């Protein structure tokens, strides 16, 4: 289970616990109400049908026979307290994304306000959990995006490093080759210098030998006379 799934599971558990508490509020509302159940019939002589508080409130909202006393919203969750126009009947309704999903019916204002206060707090708790989940989800997405950007940056740096290492290897290879060529050239230069010196010495010796022969030839005719 990943982090997001864990947070969603915790949020669902929180809602479940609150729903258990809501069941106790519903039982209290049923115990406190003394108004006879509402019956509706489509025509004279038809058998009346018992409606639920949710269906009853929806019909009153359609007929516009109920007025809003209090309403509070916390994120996507809302709680509203309403009063029927034609009887002292109070409704405490829970909303999610502005849709009715739970209604409690009372015949007195005091217990209705108590239920409204308790359920409004629970709606705020649900909204806080949902908000925290949204914040954590947003942070998770930001971290995922930052991770992707860091991975892309790392890949770019690795590519740059490979290029640099390849270039360094080529430069080192070229330098070693140049050093080898320089050493070979230096050896060849020294060999040629030695060879040149030997040739110069040979030339000098030959010149000296030739000079001595010429001098003897010039002296010889004089002695004969």
C-alpha cells in the first residue's frame, strides 16, 4: 500500500467512525421526536405511504415549504438546519458536494440545534481530514515532479560526465602520443647530432690530411734546385 492509499484508508476509517456516531445521533432524534410519521397519498382513497425524513425533506424542498435557519460548509461537507412552514418540524441535514444524503427530523428546536452543532463539527472534522489528504496528495505530486526533474537533471549530468570523460580520454591519448613522438624525435635529433659531429670530425681530419700533402708538394721543388 502506497502513501496515498494509506491516507485514503485512514480518511475512510475516520468517516466510518463518524457515521457510527451519526447513528447514535439518529437514534436520539428518533427517541426525542413526538410528531406522528408523515404520510402522503396520491389521490383520495389511496393508501398513504410512509416516507423517510430524507424523502420528506426533498419533497418539501421541491414544494418550497421549508425555510433554512442555519447552514455551515466545511470544504465539500455541509450541515443545514431547516424549519417546515406549516408545522413545528425541524430538519437537520448533511450534505456532500451540496447533495443531501442524511436527514434527521425533530419536533423541537433545542434538540435540533444540538444535533446541528454536533453534525456541523463532524462535517468540519471530515473536511479537515479531506483537506489534509488533498494537501498531502498535492505535496506527493510536487515531490514526484521534483523527483522527475531531479532524475532528468541527473541523466543530463551523467551524459555531460560521459562526454567529459570521453574527451579527457582522447586528450590523454593524444598527449601520450605527442610525448612518445617527442621522445622519438629527441632521440633521432641526438643521433643526427652525433652523426653530424662525427662527419664534421671526419671532414676536419681529411682537410688536415690534404693540407699536409699540399705543403710537402710545395717544399719538394725548392730543394731540387
